[in-house]
C-alpha cells in the first residue's frame, strides 16, 4: 500500500475514497473497505493523525497505533492511504473547502461512507452535501453494534472475546521491547518489557493469555505488587521461546483474561501461580 502525507503525493487517478479515523480497523471499517473495492476504482482511505478528538484537546485511547492501522488497512486491500494532519485549521474547513483541498487533487470520484457520516466544520457536511458537490456516494452496509467506542468499553471490562468479535481479530498491544527488571528470568519465566504508544488503550491490570511471534504468551499488566512496584509494566512471557527481543517491535494478541494481579505470601507461591497461568495459556483459544 502507498502511504501519502499530502494530496500532492498521490496521482489524481479516478478513486473511490473513504474518509475517517479508522481507529481499530474493526468489522464496520471492513464493510466500508469492501464497498471501496467493489467500485473497481483505486481504493483509497483518507485518515487523520492525530485522532481528531485528540487534536481538539480530548483524551482518546487508541485501539491501534498509527502504523498498525496502516498495516491493517493494507491487509484489507486498500491501495493508497492519505494521512492528513488534523489540526485546528483543518477542523475549521467548511465541507466545500475540505473537498477542494483534499479530495479533488487526488481524483476522488466515489465517496464511500456510512449513513451517518459527517465531515467539515461543525460536522456540517453529510452524504447529501457530498452528492451536491458532485460525488457518486456509496453507502456501506451497516454492521450493527460495532463501533470503536463499544470496543473500548469491552476492553475496559476485560471482555476480550466480545471485543475480538467486533474487531474481527484479537485485540493487540503493539510496542517495542525495552529494558526491564529482568526478574522473570530468575523465576524461570523470562519476560519482555513492552513499551507501547502513550495513547494506546491498555486493558486493566491483570494476567492475560495471548500470543506473539508464533508463541503463546502469558502476559502481566500491572505494577508487580509482589515486589512493591508502582510503575505500570506490560510483560509478556513467550512460551517455549528462546531469544533476545530487546529493541524489537512486538505485537501481542490478547486472548483471555486469567486473573487479577496480587502479592503472594512467598516467592515460591508466586512461581507456582505463574506455572498455573502458563498452563492456562497453553489451553486458551484464539478469539475473533
């Protein structure tokens, strides 16, 4: 997939364009991309960075990092993606000006959107405005009950299986392995310390079963209360893995919530519980 940061970087081909945040690239977004592909034109997504609500001063917990979003769109078959910087100047554009600056230069002919799509200053643009401006508007099929907001609610409640159903895949923590306490190796269960994008949604503290790099993974999210920790750590233990992940990107799928994190009466009790967590991880099934 070709990724552009300005309209001038894209050839003005006849394009079918979808516009939106596409946070999570969930099943609703997949329906939009399916409609793009059905047009036979160059399938193009116009998306924003940062998230529009974040640019307007609101806290937004992202379901995908910006890079992972682009990878997922490419996997769905999107040919070109235009990543537009969202700032106050862009937010103030009336629909006609947005079209003139962003859509016309890239050759957009068809716009694909959901029935309730809005754009432009004060959300004043809708599907009828797009038709008035000369676009062939195609309405994507609605996927009932699927939204980024709903998926965030499910993850906050540790309902990973239902979140995966709406996403179409397990939820992922995407980050880079950074230096940690290296305590897990001394217990017989070495872990990676995952540093993630500061705005990526991280589910509540606890122990989870998941998957990364071709291996099942028992994952701890929390502060290591047994050792009196205070800083949040995301620490996956990859089962049957022998290697050094330091400095590498690691994408961890979350499959199942196992238990809350807690302190133990002894280190041996902690080790025994980790062993049980690992065995549960071996039997976990991938949701989605």
